[in-house]
């Protein structure tokens, strides 16, 4: 039986895999596990992105929370990093986000934060899962005044905006910015924050209707943003994902600037201003080889973890680092928030542009991006962790690793959030690595479907 929790909470097609019943059970078990040490009636904050299924799952989850005697505060549509920040600020016992991030609209997810705004460690997720699989044995379901209640709170988004603009109070009056909100949770908070700081903002994909989140827009579909930046003669384009915990950028020439490049630009600037703790950046094994070469050149230590921003965060906390993240745009500024934060990432990048007076195309040259091919093999969820059990796949991977030894690398891994196996190859010949990655992805898909 596969694990219920992936690298970013519980994900699935809403009303099919992630049902209201499962959401209620997650509310019950999560509330119990995260608040069992409390002597008073605990409170859990709940927010969601713009998916049509968000309200359905949020209310089912809150029914579960209330049924075990905890209270819920519903803040509605807010970015994931806003829930992480506000959970700690409001001193509630836990926070929950209903979101499937960059996934298509039919998916949704549930992820928990503890009272300090941190994603849960595997052990706590396993405890929640064990309670659900065990039929909720040991839980008490109070009656009368012991039942919890739901409070709606609509001022939370302004609190988050205030936090962001105070954390990076840069004057953006000189910049024209195209911001793609992915029809998601950034549609208000990011645009409002940029405008409060004086930017000339051209907002696109900021009219969510519940069904258009991530639909050919946002950080997973950059083509329209690239063209719009050039057309508008803008200084930069900002691309958020559905729950606004990641950011990718587009320079004034229409070129994509990914998470590795953003961390290199901001990390070097922080180092020069004494704000890069330990002179270290924490990234995952998926970061481009060029990022590690940047670290060597700039005398910045690069710590490497397995894939998932939760593992980046764990390592950052272990060593006392202030900056870490992923190539995909999850970037953590630990002095300001406890999870990836697209808005803070944007403001820090814009701060470097303003303070140096340099265009993004010039700043991004701080690292050389080496050719990298990433191909996804769609496979059933219950099989994605077992691809190495197939001799043909194991042999093909071994051959590729030998072929690219010394002049590139091969990295194969199951997605933690989607029914896919990801094939990544780096090398000098872009055409060759793309052909080899596609060939291996096709083999994995054909054997596992």
C-alpha cells in the first residue's frame, strides 16, 4: 500500500481520490495529532487556492476538525506561504492549505503546518495516516459544548501583504512588471503588494473562476508571459503557480530565469550585504550543474538535499542557513517565512535589480545554465515507486549513467506530487540528452502503464 502523504501533503483528483470523506478524516486525525498536548480547545487555520473543489474540501476538513473538539478559522483563498506565516502570527495550533499547487484544476491537495508554520515531518504524517487507516481508534468525539466551531476571517490577506512589503521595503517606482498570477492564490496579494511598493504592474491571469487555475498560464506555462514582457517593453515578468509558493521570472528580453538563477542572483547579493547566513545556499539534487559551479566561483557553499522543498527546509534549519530552494522556483527566505514564498522571492529579486541598477538579463549571467532535459513519464500512482523493479528500466538507466559519466549526470525519480516518473539528464549536447531522456521516459511509461 503506497503512502498517503507525498512530498507536499495528500494529493489526488478531487471527489475521486481526494474525497470529502478523506478530507474529513484528515481533519479529524490531523487535529488530534497536532493538538493532543493542548490543555485548552485548540484552533486550526484553514485556507485554500482558487480551485472549484476548494470550498467543498475545506468545509469537509473543518467538519472533521470540529468533530474532535477543535475550532477552525477559515481564511478563504490565500497563498500557501500566507497560511504558514499567519499560523505562527495568530498563535493557532496548526494550519492547513487546500491546494494542489501547480497541478491541473481537477486535482487538489491537503497539507498541514505546525504551530510554528513548518510543514510536518514524515513521522507526524505517518501518525495521521495510521489513525485514518486504523479507523480512528483512540479518538474521542465530544458532544454538546465540546464540539468545535468555525470562524470566518477575511482580514488575513492584508496581514500577509503588510508582512511582505515590510520585509522587503524596496521602492519599485522605476520598474514596469508583468505579473502572471496563474488564475490562482496570488491574484490579489501579489498584485496589491507590488502596487503598494510603487510598481507599474500589468496583471495577467488574475481573474480566477475556479476552473482556470494553471490553465496555460503561471510558472508551468511561461510562453504568454515571455511574449507579453517583450510586447509591453517591461523590465521583468513574474510567474507564480497556483498556490503562490513558487516563482519563476522572465527578463526584459523574454528569456526565462529559473529558481537556480534567482537564488544565485539573490544569494550573491545577500552575501555581499552580510545577510547570507553561513555563506551557504541549500538546494536539491535537481539543481543545474551550473549552480554548483557558480557556488565554487563565488565562494558560496552549496548544500544538497533530496527533492522537495520540505527537505531543503529541514537542512536549512539544521545548519542555520537563511536561503534555500529548488530550480522549480520554491525559494525559502527563512528569516522571513517558513516555506517557499513566491511574493517574497519576487521582492528580493526586484530589490537586486533596483539597488544594482542592472537589467535582469545581465544579473542572470552570474551563472551559466548547462543543457538539461527533463521529461515526465505518466504512470499509475501505485507503480511510480517501483520502476527499478523492471530489469529493462534498470539496465537502461545503468547504461545512461555510464555513457554520461564525467560529462553530465542522470537523475530518475518518482514525483512526490503527481502520477509521474521524472527523467532528468544533463550533458553538453542538448539534442542528445533530449533524445535519451525521451527514450527512457517512453520505456518507463510503456512498462508501467
